[in-house]
C-alpha cells in the first residue's frame, strides 16, 4: 500500500471548513497527538454490527450472546496487536489511557509508605499525577535535548535500594515525539525487582509494540493506550497487565459485573478482567478499538512509521528555512521518534500563531503545554524562550506549538503549512500591532 492511499482509510480528510474571511478550504489536521479522526472501516463495522447490539454478560438472548462473544473476542485481537502474553496477561477495557493508569495506581497501592514509583521528567500529567497521592514519587531525568537519561534511571534505582515497585514511562513523548527504549528500560527495571508501565497512548498508533513473553527480561509488565488516538472513537481504552495483579483485593469501582456472589455480609469478586469493568461495558467503543487495530495491522506498522518519519524530515527541513522559527527538539534524523514537532515563532505568542493558522489556512495544530507542563517548561528554558507576559487576550501562559502527524497526512499539506507560517512571519508586525506583543 502506497502512502497516498492512506487518506482513503480515514473519514473527513477532505472536509471543507470556514475561514475567518468567509471562504471555505479543505481542513488540514496536524493535531493527531490529541485525537485522530476515525477510520472508515471502524465506522462501517459499527454500522454493520448495530442491528445486533445488545447487553454484554447480561442475557441469554441471541443478540446478547453475540455481543458478549464479540466483546470477549476483542480482548484476543488487542492482545495480539501488541504481542501480549496470553498465558499471563489480562486485557482490561477502560475509557482511555488516563483511566487505565489511575486504575493501575489503585491496584498497586500496597500501603507501604516506603514504596516508590519512578515517573520521568517527560511524562504526560496522566502518568504523573495518579501516583502522587499513593506512593513516594521521583522522576528520572532528561538530557539537554529532553531525551530520557538511562543513567538517571539507574541512579534512581540504586538510590532507593529495592523500594522502587514501578517505573512508569511514556513510550513516545506527546511533546517531542521521542521514542523511549522501552525494552532496555524494562531490562534495567527488572534487574532491580521493579516492574515497568508503558504509557502507550502516543506509541501504539505509530509503531509496532511488542510486550515480549513473560519470562523475557525485556517484558513490558503493564501497557496502557487509548482508542481515540488510534482512529477509533467512542471512548474505549486498554490496560494490559499480569492477571495476578488484578486477582488480589477489591476494584476501585464496584457494582454490576464485578462480582461472583453477594450476601449482606460478604462479597466474592469475579475473576479479572471482569471485576475491573464495573457496569455495562462500552461495547461500541471496544468494537471500534479492535477494528482500528485490524486496519493498522493491514497497513503495516512499519509502513506507517516510515511514512510519518518521512513527513517529519520534510517538515523540519522546510521549517529551518523560515526566519524566527525555533524547534524545541533534537533534530537528529537517525534518532527514534514519531511524527511530532514542537516549535515556536520568535516574537509571536504560541496561541496566536495557532489561531492564525486555523483562521487563515484551515490548519489545526495544538499550542500550549499539552498536559506536560514540567517537560515543556524545561524545553523552553533550554531553548532560551522569552517569558510570556499577561495581556488582555490572556495569552500569558508559556508553551509551544505542536505539529503531530497521522498516517493520512501528506506532503501537500506540509507545503500549505510552510506557506502559512511564512506568511505569518512576513506579516509579523501587523499581527503584533493588532494583537499586541506576547
């Protein structure tokens, strides 16, 4: 399959949207790290299945049995997609990565005040905040380019002398697009009797993930990811981890579907994963998720990665020619990454640049700190960015602009992006006069 046909897989890529001048243009979405549009096949599977939609684990009717079988079969599809170990791992369906990590934080909470979770300086808030009120939390450092320091990881593990129970690390940064060496990190963590959680939200849609067999030193103990970032809307996500983790204790959410027996004085919990999925399951979301995984497998994760990195290289080369553009990431094309580029434009606030690109060219990018405020602030400081001041538009928050690609983006769209940014630079004095200095 050649890259230009990828656009045919995705809904809405040729949708026209209004500009500030009243004209219409084809929208260009370069904010895929936030949410991707849906695959055509995902929506088609939803429509095809809808007449059979019924309760899951709740009825003996034909539709209910069919829905239940499909729901349970989806666990196998998802496990195979990330090469989970079926003999030891369980697949738990949740709303998104944030819920998955919160769920794991409750299940690992052991009441031991000495227990340490190592997060990192490059994490999304969702892989930082859930740990803070349950464990001692420390942070693995990053180097001058913002890449994770394995030396810092080893130093932290040595420092805590066996008290680290989990290393919680992003597979791919949602700010810089850096890919972390998750298997090497796993090997290091396991040497110190710690487990590893990979936040796979930005990784799973863009490269092949292999959780490795349970008896491998490079085994990924826990993996979390979201459907809405992999072309599957309807609010389903995944937490994968050892069955043993979820056998002990009570789930943080209790109710229908979580129990085997209930009396006035006693509760016997269901086996995982069912005891972790309280209430009626999100069948449509799970159906969308497994359908998206099948499409990604058909395209081929290596093909997707190659195409998106080619887009990254082309964009970086073009951005370098624009005066005043500051790129806030390592530009070595040989380093592992996904298609994310953080940048700023000297003299114009990041939110204003994003607004102009949207209003004048129909280009959707993201501006701000992307739910990773400590990391972005560190990157800005390294780049010696100017401090943002308050003004009447409330453009007072530091941040950068983020381009993030999906498999359907193409080089023509990048040319439009470059034209838009070049025009903003040419008219910088006009925008500063109109909106004020940052």
